């Protein structure tokens, strides 16, 4: 049945994608008006101003809202590829084109033995559930690079490593897609290409790594897991408040630094757990890596760092939907429930931003409830995913599956190749 579904999927995928993305474009182009704050101002004002500065050969050193690695300049300057369009319009069109490219990758990856078209459907359904914010940020472009890296890992590990490095220099988190990649080649390729590109930026454009300072000085953003402490505390006399700080609405006041430190500590614990999992999975006699391990591990890693972050912006869900879609391209993936929980969290994210963002900022009972449920779903997904990943991909007494044909059609290394094999 699943094979037949995969064969018919383009008939339904393309109309579903086209209809939902047309609506998103109509919203960001303001043909239709989406309720709540204007989510397109980041592109039409902030990104455009950054682009003007970047064209002079330097980064926006005087703007504390520039909190991105140097390759983010590629995304900000990308509307220049369509000079016949106004900056914001060109950006939205390119975001839509990138969205289509991700769909094509996922559909192709879902073909063949052991694969499923459900990954493409996760992308088609999950993205519009986040509303027009998806096209009003450059995260869909970063997600495309991460998805391409994961899908290249089986056949072209060096390409996968280089893509992971590029993604990390776009927005840091794609470095996590390396966690579950088999062998040393993607890691070496990532280190070499990442170091080379970073050095090129460092010597050619002043302020390439100023974003590290700006990120360090951020507070606790109102949508994060840690913010729930202050949302509740405001109803019991907490003396702090919410202000626009470093480009986002953050809690400022007593004990905010403490909660921020706890969040950083939890991120460190998550990193330690991932390192322990990798060492455990790579030791002789351990359960062997399967074809889906890289996707499952990347999905869990990004989930863990999302829920422990001091910031959970709505566009972070784009990352999780994209990585979850890659997981669901593999029938053997054990991330079905965590991916479903992420999909359940996406419409709640749309409710809390932008539809009911005023309630979130004011810490009303409705706003707090939305955050508790949305963040609760993400935490549950992270814990379930981590538990499943720890149990291992393929037991040693399980017969090895046939060679994985890979998303591009050529056979890759066998799915039961030991984790330490280069």
C-alpha cells in the first residue's frame, strides 16, 4: 500500500503544495491581510537595511539585532538575484522557490525500497501550519541546506559535510546534522570547508563574528521554555517586565540571568548526552547505524537544543518540520511519534505568534496556556526522541537490510555498516 501511495504522491503533493504556498505568498505580499503583528517587516525593513550595509563590504556592526554567522549575508543579499523585483518581493519569491526545492528533495528521497512519501507530506502539511512567518525569515533557506546535507550523507559524505558546514555558517544549528552521520569523511569535510569559508569571511569583511557577542548578551525570550517561570511569576508580584531587547521580546528583571544560565546549562547537558550517545554508538559491538540514523539523530539533537534554548522563535519550527520530514522519508525511522508531536506544535506556534502574541507578551492565562501546551509538546517530543535514539537503530541479531539506494538513486554503503567505518 505504501509503495502505491508513493507512486501516486506527485498527483496530490503538487496541488496541495501549490494551493498552500499560494496562500502564503498572498499573505506576505499583503494581497490578503493576516491577523496580528506584521511579520514581513523583518524582510522589508531589517533585512533590506542589512543588505545595504553588506553591499559596502562590511557586516552591520552597529546593529545588535545582527546575531547571525557570516554566511547569513548570502541569504540577506539573495534578492539581488532578482533585480527586477523589489527587495521584499524578491525575498519572498526566493523563499517559495527554496520551499519547492525542499519538496523535490524529499519526494525524490521517498522513492525506492525502504522509503516513504510521508516525508514529503510532512513538509507540505507542516510548513503552512506556521503561517506567513515561514516566508518572512531566511530559515527556510537554512533548512533546505540541512535537508540536502542529510540526504547526501549516504552517497556523498563529503558533500554532506560541506553542506553541514555551510549551514552552520548560515545559522549554527545545521552543524548538528553531523551527529549521526556514519564515518569520518563528513566530519573532515565539514571542518575543512567550514574553516576555509570562515577564514575567507574573516579576512574579507570586518565584523564577521561579532554576532557571538550579541548572542551572549541576550536575555530570556518570551516564547522559550524558561520564560514560563516569569510568565507565572508575573501573577505573583515579580517585579520584572517584557521589553524589546536585541530584536525580540524578552524578560528583563530579577533572576532572569539565573534562568538564562540554567538554560545554557541544560544545553550543555544535551550536548554531553549527544556526545555520550555518539561514543556509545561508535564503540565496537554496539548496535550498528542504519540508513535513517543520521536523520533521526539530527532531529533529536535540534529538538534538544531548541527546548533548552533561551529563545524559541516561531521559525525554529521550520527546522524541526524539515528534519522530521527527512526522518519520515525512511520507513524504518522510529521518530514517528516525535515528528507527529512537532506537527501538533506547529499550529499552536501560529496561534501564539502572531495571532495571540499580545496575550503571550502580557502573560494572560490564554497566552500562558498556549506556551505550556506548545512547549510541552516539544519537550515530550525531545524526550521520546532521545529515548528512542538511545535504544539504537539496528540490533546486532537483526538481519542486515539490503543496500540503501540513496535519495539520488545510486546504492550507498550498506545500512548496517558500523558507525566507525570511514
